[in-house]
């Protein structure tokens, strides 16, 4: 008997500070415009990758 475990969807990193910089990166969540548009269609694995990339963008910008 096989039991399928349903994974919860990865939550959006949006913090409702929606403004794009000159590179089309959101100044609130650090996702690109393309990543924001694609979010609802991405797998959980792809969403985690986007969150990782957004976190790196934030760290690169602020040195955190």
C-alpha cells in the first residue's frame, strides 16, 4: 500500500511593498518581475530556488 504525502505549498515571500527597481527587481521581496509573474505556476522546488535567489539579491545589495 502506497501512501502519498501531500506537501504544503511554499508561501509567497511578498511583503506587500511592491515596487520595482531599475532592474525589474521588487524592492520588497527581491524577486524579479518574471519570478513574480511565474510564481503561481512554479513547483515547490522552483519556488524555494526563487526564494534562495531573492535572498542572495538582498544580501548582495545590503551586505547582510
